[in-house]
C-alpha cells in the first residue's frame, strides 16, 4: 500500500521528555494508518479514491496543550469486525448490548491487539493499549475521533512543556 504523509505544525519544537513520550505511539499510529487504514489500490479505485492514500499528521498548540492528530482517508474502522474479534476473544458476550462507541473502545484493550495474530501483534510494535498507557502516564490522552466511512483519526493530547528541542518534522518519518 502506498500513501502520502502530509504534516502540518511540523515547526513545533518538543522537549526531550515529550519526544520520548510520543515517538513510539506516533510511529504505531502512522503504521496502523498504512497497514489497516489505507485500502488496497483496487479497493480505493473502486470507491472512486486516488490509488495512493493520504495520511495527515496535524500538530497544534493551544494554550498549554499539544494536540497531535493522525488521520487517514481509508474506509475507517469496521464496527462489525471489531465486534466479531471481541466475541472471539471473549471480550464481550454474544448478547452484548454495547453501543457503537463502547465497541470502538475495545481496540484499546491489550488483548484485542494480541488477538489479531498478524505482524503488528507479533513484532516490536507497541499496540494501541500500550500507546494509550504511555501517553496517559504523561498526563495525556489518546482517543479515536472518527469512525467508519470517514477514515480513522486518532488524537493525542499532551500537556505542553515550553522548552525548545527537536522539531516534529525531524521525527515524523513515513512508515
């Protein structure tokens, strides 16, 4: 799969501790966008999309909060597949009446990623549960902000530390 990466806010400078906090989660989100978000070329073309996917990394600073959003123009998260995987792993009961937002949250459970059995679960990738935990340990949050049919967007929010350091563009490399 091929995708373009567009970075806005790349001129923001991050101090070393913030950099260390976001590198692994950011890398995971970018790889997920390519591997799970962007469709195969033929599927994209059948949907009237460019054969090359688009991934955006937007960095903004508002007051004392840094927001990093990784979004792709893929098909978005498949609620049915998430629910089926959760059932397979006994994360929910077959008669579960979870709402859509609650089902989407299951992707952040540690056992959800391990259930995939694909390369992302078996190599050195950290997974969404670990990414969320690493960011939460720094007083931040990682949330899903878009769903099926709209692509996927994950938003990292962290307290801003106004110390000059490394520019975001220096660490955000295409997966």
